[in-house]
């Protein structure tokens, strides 16, 4: 059974590997990704953010992060599920955990950057109420999708 847990440093390499797998597959790996993946504690957690891992046994099989970008403004990032575990609802569990955490923190808005190639991910985000907005302030050259979720209007987690 998969459970969603808070990040532990012992899973840093698995977090890096899971995310590079999909980034490399779609040709989306950029220097900004590598900075985050090489130092998740320094770039996410120590800045007030959170990383959640989907754990099967003692093995990470998925991840999602909330990166603090302002007092009431967080980026949803580094969502990944290893190929052998896709299609089992793990990404929904990770999304639910991220949204619950954001609501606990009284975050007003979540946003994310993506790429049009990631159709399954975009459908997931839409299903949770994220809406498409113009791509602005992206640290990624390959980001051609930006989505936002207004948590003040979000009626609850799917």
C-alpha cells in the first residue's frame, strides 16, 4: 500500500532520479530543475516549502513539491510517479496532500508551470480545478503552460 509522507533527506537521490526520468524523456530538463533536484532541502524546504513522497514499502515511487514563492503563493512542482506505478491513483493522492497542506497554511493560490507534451498531468491539474492562464514569470524556457488554482474558491479536494 502506498502512503504519502513528508520528505526525508535519505530519499534525495530517489527524488532526483524520479523527476529526471520524466524531464529527460520529454527533453525538458533545464538548469533550474537541476538546481532544485541537486539540493531539495536548500531550494524548497529551507525556503518554507514542502516535498511529499509516495512510499511503497520503503521505496519512493512518486513525489510532489510546494515551493514557497510568496506569503500566500506557492508553486506546485516536481510531481512525478515512477512508470511501474502509474495509473494507480498515486498522482491524485499527491495532489490531495499538496492541496490540503496549502489549505492548512491558508495559501490563497497555487500555480504551476508545465509543457503541452504532459497531457496526463495537465488533465490531472484540470480535474482538480486548476485553470489555464498566460505564461508569465517562468524560470523555464520549455514552460508553455501555466495554471493556477484559487484556493479561496476551491470547494474541496476531489
